[in-house]
C-alpha cells in the first residue's frame, strides 16, 4: 500500500498537475490518501512527485492513521476496529463499503519539514519507508 501526502498548496499550480492531484483525492495541503495503486495511479503519482511525498506505509501506521484520522461518511454509525478495517482495505475493499472517507486530513508535521527539497534532504518525492516517520509526526 502506498501513502500519498500533499505538501504543496494550491497557488501557482499547473492545470494538469492540479487535475491529477484532484483525481488522486489529495485536494488540500496535508491531505493523505492510502492506495493499492494500479498502473495508471502510479503514473499519476510520478507526475505529481514534485508536489507530494509518497512511500510504502506499514500496517501498524495504517491502523494508527485510521484510528486517529479516519472520518465516517454516515456519522450515525461508529468506526469499528481499526485493525479489521486496515485488513479489509488491504484485501481490496472500497472505502465506501466500509463507511470511510477515502482521504485523511493531517496536521502539519511536528519539528517542521523542508518542503522545497526532494527526499534525501527534504520530503518531496519517493520517501520509501521513511514516509512512516513523517506520518507519525503528522498524527
């Protein structure tokens, strides 16, 4: 599973990049999406790699993300067990079937980030396993 976090805001974006971010469902700054990417979605992520941080999320962090930041579509129901939800999403179930919104709104990261530099020095682009540290700082 790949986690995509939008780092760049909306001002001054190219129309194609803005449309791609919209289709990935990261519509505002510090929004996060967790996907089982298809070939097309991987191409979309590579197109916007200068505006997002992405990498492979661990199962434990995905469970924490659902528990801390998961929002329900129908608010009359309650969020169930985050472990069970994470397992079902990994198997390929849709977010709507589980009554979850398909994105997570995060806080700005504690201790800050270098938002204009790529991965080894900053956070933009492919963070591989280090994305989990960034997510923990943003919960």
